[in-house]
C-alpha cells in the first residue's frame, strides 16, 4: 500500500500545482491514500472553505494544518463541520475541530494525527504527551503523524518517540524537503520535512524581494506569496499491509 504525504501548499500557485499534477503522481506511484498539509493555501495564510474544497475535491483524502490554522475567520466553522480536515491535536480541548481522525481506504483504516511543535512556535500543550494519549484509544490499521514544527531536533525526537507505535511520521512547516527519508528500527517511516508545494522562484513561497529587503534593512514588510513556476514536494510511504510496517520512504519533488 502506498500513502502519499504532500508538503505545505502555499497560495494559489501551490494549489494550482497540486491540482494539475496530483492525478499523474497517483497513477505513477499507485497511491492509495493522500494526506495534504494545507495551512498556507489561502492568501494571508490559513485555509479558507473554498481552498479546502478545491484541494479535497481535487485529490486529497484529508487535510492537515499547523500554526496558521485559525488565520482565516471562517476556520472555526470549517473545522467543526468538515470531518476531512485535521488541525493540531495539542491545541486546548475547547478548540474547534479535531486533532486526530480515522479514515478508510478500501478495507484499511488509516489514522491521521496532526501535532504542533513548541520550539520557536506557539504556546500549546506538549505534543509528545498529546499523541501518547490519543494513541491509547485510536483504532486503526495504519497511523500517520504530521508534526508541524520548526526545530529539526524536535521533529527527530518525535520520530524516535513514535517508532514502532505508528506507521509514519512526517514533518511540515519549514518548506524545505530534507534528505533523511528512512525507516526507523521498529518499522516507522520517517522524514523530517516534506518540503513545500508552491512557487519555485521564492523564499519559502514568499516573494523573494520582500524577504531580501527585510534581511538587508531589518525593516518590517508584509509578506506576499510569489507566483509563477511551482513545485510539488512530498513523500510516499510504502507499507506492508500485513504487518503495518513501513518498507521505504521515497521523497518526491515535481517541478
């Protein structure tokens, strides 16, 4: 069984890139289930109802989010009523939406958990304790964790924490694909960051002239997403259905 995880979709350029090539990728790699991080899909960050529907109807089976989850004003209602969107689990209990859910692909139950890191990020509950608790009751054949975090050390630590307890752990948020896709000793597939689905000639999806000016002058400027030529980055987890163990993690980047 092949599970595709797609890295942070950024703006209209990233959305268009995903919609234009996802079916080709699915056919080429015989993808059975697709998890997409969409927390930067809308202008101004976050995800709108329109963008969520476009991505879900266009080929994603489930959307995960991150630190920009509530940047769009319609987010609370969207998360409450759309069961195919999963926001970070370690937000406070009163937060709208769900941090974990189980989906089906044929006869296979696939659990998806979204976590938010704490190093250089928002003040939230401990992601390690949060995932421990939800795993106690989750009934699924395969389980995948999107760890939306800044620090590579925190992401790697989560991989070791969950080795043998989930099928796959992938990092999002930093928008640069890492070259460490591998299977950990107890059978969990892992990659520190999937990379970004968005404009190539940019700085992490933002117009490069804006980030350059900010670095050179130290003066604030509002970020604006770039457009033009785009890429789709992610990883495919090749799974042995009989054991639930990952056999290989294959990074992909289509331009």
